[in-house]
């Protein structure tokens, strides 16, 4: 495995980065440790990996973790069905006696065999069971894994930058936590949100930005909301307001707010928001 020169991450074109997050990203890359990010949905955990890949000009490989996923699926897959069909019908250009021709790399495997260093995003690790989590970190520590079917060891050509996200729906094991650096991304306050909005809408008037953000935080504070609107919903809401030729700034005051269906994605939340926000 070749050693890569260390490049500092300072942000990306559409990602507003605070100082503490920048420090932990760069420390994690320097120490070659996975960075575990926690925070509620919409705080930019996933987008951080995209921003690192953009800034450092690295390919991004995304492993979306599912509750039923086994670690081997993230490493490689042996396509037995295709091999069986090829052996039965005999119309394939592949050598059916060569099992390696039917081995496909999973997302972690792809990061290991890539010709250049990659950013490996392991998204929503809290969906997986404890064995998956701990065994995965063993692989990432050793930077290698075995393909049992062909008795081959795959070693990483370049150590990827590993970003792991968790929505904190399930506790992670102590051994897992001990082998990662950690950062909790809090939901942006109004000042930070103004910076985020300005990055995405540089020509948006200050009056609309301030009124929209004020109304957004008022809606987030409503009691009984199951899925609070996140940054993505705010940006889409502002986009909807700008696209409406009949939009008036006064609509963001205490009267009926428009397009609440852009902010709230559950029927119960939308009904409650319509009642409480417009009371």
C-alpha cells in the first residue's frame, strides 16, 4: 500500500464548514482513523463526505448500510447464479472454471482496489448489528480481507479516507467507538443557517432569507412534530418560494405559511403544522 501525502481539508464550494469539524476531519486523515459523525438527519453528515471528495479531488464510494446486510456483501460478492447459468448454456466468454471471473467487489472492496485514494462513506452504520460494525473495523484496521472462494487476500492499494455516519437510532459498541474519532454535528443555529443559505442562494434578498429562516425555526420548534424539517427542506422551501411569481414577503409573517408540504413529509406533522403555525 502506497503512502499518500497529507492534504488538508478546508471546505468545499457548497459546504459551510465550522472550525471544530475541520480540525477533526484533518486529524482523522493524519492519523488514518475512521471519523464517526453523529447528529440528527439534515445536519450535513453525508454531505461532508461529498465535500471532502470534491475538495481533495478523490473519488467517492458510498456504502449504504441496511439492517439485513452482511459484512461480506460490503467486501465482495461471488455471483454463483451467473456462473451456474454460464456452465449450463455455454454461451459466455468467461471461463466458468475460473471462479475469480465471477467475483465482484463490494463498496469496501472497490475502495481497496481503486487506483487512487478514495473517500469511503459508510452511511448509517447504526442500522447494522454489532458483529457487522466490529468486523468491519477489523477489516479497516488491517486494510485487507480474504476471498475464501479463491483463497486470495485483497490488500488496500491506498488507505481510504473513511467517514462513518450514524443517526444515533441504536447504540454503537464500546470497541467500535474506541477505534474511531468522533464528532457530533449539531443542527445549525440561525447564524450558521444564514451562511448556508447564502452559499446556495447568493442572490437571495436579505429580507426573504431572514424571514424564511425565522419562520423555519418557528416551525421546527412546534411541539409534537415527529420529523422536524432539516436543512434540505429549508433550501427546497426557499426554492419553492422563489419559483412562485405571486409570492409576497408578508406570507412569511404570522399568517398562513405557503408550501408547508415542502417542509413536512409526514401527514400528521403537516396537519399539526397547518393548525399550530397558522393559529
